[in-house]
C-alpha cells in the first residue's frame, strides 16, 4: 500500500460499519468453500469492460494479489486487496477466489476483514502442515493455513497473523497480534515462506520509505528475529513495497520452446522481486527483480544491474504462489493497474475496478550477452478456452495470408486484414496472436511486423509491433505498443505509447512476439517470456461498446534481405461461460 494513501484510508475506516453492511449484501451470493458459484454470482461478468480470461472481483475495488498458496488438493488460492463496498481504494479486506487451472476462478467470501483492529493490508499465506505455530488442533495437518498481513491502525503498520483450520476459507486472527511491531507508519507487506535448509520460517518485509527490504526468521511464526537487510536505495523509485523472495529454476536455454522441461533445468537460484513507486516513465507502479543467492538469513545479489519486470504501465505488486517445488517453474501474478489512475478508470460502469494480469510461470536464465534474465511467460491456457476464428483472409498482396486455429502461414512483405466480426464463435472474448520472424541471418537488413486491432465503426484502434534487430542497429530490436487510438479514457498520467529495446542474439534465426488481447487489457511477451513483458489496460468508448467492440485485425510485415514473417491468431472463450469448462 502507498504511503500517500494512508491518511485517506484511515478516514475511510471511520465509515467501516456502513460499508461492511453494503459489502455483506454484495457478497450474499458468494459460494461456500468447495461449491461451484451459482449463476447469479457471475451475472456481472458479461460487461464489455470486464476481462474474460483475467481475474477481476465481482464488485468493488481490487488491487494487490495477496496470500497465494496451493492447498493439499491442488487448488490455487488467490487472496487480494479488496474494498467490497466502494469503487476506490480503502476499507481494505482480503478478498478470496479459488481455481483449479488459474483461469476459471470461483469467488469466495471475504477471508479476512477489518474488525476495529486495523485495515487488512497486503501479505502472504503458507501451509503449516507440522503445526510449527502451535495454533492448530492435533491431527489437522494439511488444512493448517497461516496468513501474514500488515494491519494499519492509528497511523502505524504492524505484521499480524491469522490462522485457518479449514484449508484457507475462513481465518481467526491471532489473539496476541501483532507478531512484529517496529512502531512505524511504513512497515508492510510480509512475504513468509518455509526455508527447508535451515528449518526456519523467513519473512521478507518492506520498510517502504527507507527503501529497505528486511529479513526475519522464526521457528514458530510468532516470535521473529531480525536476520539482515537489503537495499538498493538511490537507484530508482522512492518507495519499496510488496517484496517477494523465491527460489526458482535456472534454465539451460531461456529461448527454447519447452523452457521448463526437466531436461532444461540446471539447478536453482533466488529471485528477489519488489514493487517501486514513482518510476518514470512508467508512472507510479512497477516491479523490479534481482537475481541472487540466499542462505536462510542473507540475500546476495549477483550483480548491480537494474531489471524491471515490465515495460508497460500496468504491472505492479506481483506475488508468487507458495507450495511449488523450487526446481519447477514458479508462478506469479501481478496487479494490472497503476496508482496514478486506478481510482478513475471507466470500469465503474460495470460495478468494479481492478484486474490481475495473466498468471506467469517463471525462472531465470543467462540470455544473450551472458546476463541473468527473468523468464516469465503465461501459464498454459486450458485447451477448452481456444476457439477457431475461421476468418476469410483478405489482403493487398495475393501472396499473403493469415493463420487460423493452429495453422501457420507466411505473411512476408504484405498487409492482411482479418474480419473477426464474422467468426462463427463470436462474440469471441479474447485473442492470442503470435508473430514470428524466421530464417533470419546476417543478411537480414531490417524490417518489422505490426498489428492493429480496430473497431471500425468508431475508428478506434489498439496497435503494436516489433522492429527487427540487425547489424545496422547493433542487433537490438524494439517492441512497442500504442493505446492512444482507444477513446474510452484519457488522463494526464495515462501514457499512450510504450517501447522497449530487446537485444537479439545474432546466432538465433527467429524472434517471436506473443500478444494476448482481452477486454480492457493487452499483454505482450517476447520469445516465450524472455525478459520484461508489456502490460497495458485499454478502454473503448461507449459508442464502440454499442457497436460490438473489436471487429477487424490488420497484420503487416516488411523484411529487408533474408527472412520471413509468420502469423497465428486464435480466439479465446470467456472463462465465465460453461462452454469454456
């Protein structure tokens, strides 16, 4: 949570009793643990501003993902910062949803609520199978779940614990909270995990305005001892928040298609990820990651390079799920918004604000130039989500064509138009688009591959593309996005154009751009998740909504010298309909 929001949050806390009554009414249709959501609970998920393959709350305002863990049955639990009664930050609860595949989510009742003992700020969760905390009944085992969160009350932030005996659906606050108190107004966002080598719990927590990440250890999660501090103060950002420390696999080859195959994993390393406030040109919200080593008490960075997880404006407060073995790809999910405008975006017409980005499977690798790089690509979509658009391609070049379903065709030096308004599965809810430049060599003299999603009736568009690296530009490519053509929202802080430089390995003969377009959000990944992604929300006008939204895709490419460009587009069904199950 942001320092600048504390005062407003405390004022809103005084109105808590009124808001809580509204919140309970809003959540009256939420399912009890393990039940499928009744149809009426999903009535609000059909809006043109509602993402159809991304998680967003049924009503109210959502920001940071919290408390991510996998339970004994393999269910993914997602908690999140939540104001169920209003469409702006404040009155902070932990909302809750569960999933079996990270895409089909079932809303649950609020997990932890403010009850006169402070607002419930960000934190984490973990299973305490061996009851190291002593808070659980004998024999409860796999259902023991601990939640660690920041309590904000009277201008102070402390670290508190709550425990669940039913696998994470309901929580009881520890009677002797707080478990960690430095009498600070900016001490928040605990991420707790079990460190198997030292048989200790480790807490990573931020002294926000001091730009300091602190590490504490404990044998019982109640009594915590300071272990060490880590800081890159003076580099970028004015506030540190939402720290994560996770052991991730090191990949032998970060470019291969099957990146997280067992045969491609060569040990593990540690990844420290935290959020930064006030980082130009990305506005108020971005994540930084640092590869390094961790011995149970001290984190040591491998180098001093600055690395950001995203080059768009809407990727913040990312958190990893607890419970995945370290030699497997770790899974994280970000909040897809920015503090500069999140309280003002037009999704309020659909009764909510806040969306999470795609879940991403993550590791580390040495990429071109020998640099440590985060590899983070979308968690695999369930096959049931895909639908064949089956459009009829049209073009100004008789040699060009466009991919449908999983068939790839070449569109080199051509412009192709795809009328996606006539696809039989429409209304298609989202799209995946792959653009691949192949057969590249030192005889490739340059080129580009671009896309434009258009709403023809209102002349609105969402554009992007990739400029190929070649010998003349030092083999550095450029990926870019332009959301200025969408007319549903504008703000001084709502940046319209983004670009990012990408060092291409001259020994590789291809470069791939994956674009995922959902209602109101677009995400771009290079070479299957090498380095930073590009995440941006977008909003069409009311007139565009009435016209049916995006109905045309234009693809164009140009290659000078050797090389060709391939394209593949697929439709995605809504996760909120039975047809996608």
